[in-house]
C-alpha cells in the first residue's frame, strides 16, 4: 500500500497534472493490452494449482505453470507487433509523448503477465504472502527507488521515462517471482511428468479472460473517455483520486488473494459449512478495513491531497470521496466474483461484468461532460455496484452460499 501510493506521489509531483495525465492514459492503454497476454491465466492457475495440490496431482501443477508461461509469451509478442504497426501507421494522429510512453510500456506487458501467473501458482500452493510480494511490493518498490534516484539527480521526468521506471520494476518482480516459485514448488511436482490439458484450460480461460477484460475496462475506461472528452489535466486529477482510492481498496484485494485458494480447496472438499464461515468473516474484514482507511478522506480529503500531492491536485477531493464511498459499498459484496470463479461458474461473472460495462459506457460520456473527474467517479461507482449486486445474487441462487455482508450478519445471529 505504501509503495503504490508513494509511486503515485512521486509521479504526480514530478510531472504535474498534464504529464501525469499523459502517463496515466498510457498506463490505461497498456493495462488493456495486458488482457490478451494474461488471458484469465492468473485466476485459472490459482484454481488449478490449489485443486491439483489437494488431489496430489503433481503433473497437473507442473503442466499448468509451463502452459501458462508459454501462452503469456506468445500473446505478448503478438500484442507488441500489433501495437507497433498501429503506432507506425497512425503515429501522426497520436501525441508524441503518448506514443513514446506506449512504446516503452510494451516491454512491461510480458513481465507483468509472467509475474502474475507465477504469483498465482504460489497462492495456489498456499504461499499466500509470497504470491503477493513480487507484483504488489517489489514492482512498485523498485519503481519508487528508481524515481527517488532520478529526482536526486534532477532528471526531468517525462511520461516515457516514468514508464521506463515501471518496466524496470516489472522485470525485477518477474525475476523474484520465478525464484520464489522454484523454491516453493513441491519436490513431487518438480520430478513429475508434466500433464498438459490445453483444451480444457483454454475453455476455462475464455470466460475468465472475458471477465478480466471487462473488469480492466471498467477500471480504465473512465481514463480513456476523459482522454477523449477532457484535457490531460483532468486525467491527472482523476488519477490522483484513483491512486488514493487504490490504497483504500487494497485490503479488499488482499482478502480476495488469501481467500481464492482456500475457496477452491474447501469447494473441492465439499466443506460448505467452513466455506460459508470463510466467506462471512472475509467480508467482515473487507468492510472493516475499508471503512477504517476511508474515514480520513471522507472528512479531510482536500487537506490530505494538498499535503501529499500538492495544491495542483486539490480538485481530486470530490472524486476521491465518491470512490471511497463506492469502495465501502463494494466491500459489502464480499468475494462473490472469486466464489463464482473458483467453483466453475465463470459465465455468471462474465454476464454480470458485461451488464456493468454496458452501463458504464452509457454513463461515462454524459457524466464526464457534466462533472468532469467527479462525473467519471460517479459512473464508475454505479457500474461497480451493479456488477457486485448481480454476482451476490447468483451466488445465493446457484451455489446456495452468501458471500455478502448479510451472510456475516446471519452467521453472527446464529
């Protein structure tokens, strides 16, 4: 949490609203380009690794790790070639700073994809902390350290240079995740003959990839529409709000990462009582931590932003408060999406994601036109709430388990 926020502060103070806005737009495009390179693989690797370990199917573990690596590398090369062709053909229609940042960002794509799949394998093997360290700690931590040295040398921070610091951080995180996985892999898996079930895995990846694509689009579509309808400064303002909101939602991401392999194992063991207890207490933890982190920004957002990011970004206060309110409401839905994914109901998550994305596409243009960054925040929160509510309903109807806050309340009543 600290490193992620620190990187945002360093970038915002180093480039100002306009430069930070261009960098934010480039990062949103890179994030969308990562969808086909990840292709739902992290979620699949967590599920398959946890389930295979529970059944002592060591060949499957080795197979899914190698197969996911090859799939990520091939898709990364194809995406890079396509983007280069587009930039060469239509370069005159794209601002040069944005084009330079995008070209540098292509190097980040395979590193992040491979890091996430290896982290997913670690989490599936129940190395929960190790599985999160490379992508959530080492990557932003390395980038922050490089930015510190760049500032001490009085280097002019451009969007392309900022993107390069992110590439170095991603490369270091990949190397670390690779070493961690080799050490954590059980000896039985290392010596087992790999089992590749490519057809089955691809069929599972497709709905997960579509769901992940819609989730990422939901997270970055506001920045893209702001880039079309507003100035780069507005993107910078909105990015500051989302940078702080990301810290507020970090506990939710951590709870989900911890719960995912446990949900898969308990579902495989058909232990519904313990699974419901896990879901309920996870939701309670998500809501409590989110409320605790949101409180300072509900009451003193302008002061906090001015102190942390500088006076140029004070306008981010209202969007931040809107996003914090949305994060608190979203946390009350618990791990609904994870429960559906880990129990083989990916299609339900995809359906809810599609409905939410369509609503977001409809809301963003008029709300941004009317309210700028605050309108983008409102549209994002409304669409996210629809998505979570639909998934909670599907969990209750199909699986017979309640991942929401109401499930925790009923558990406490018992």
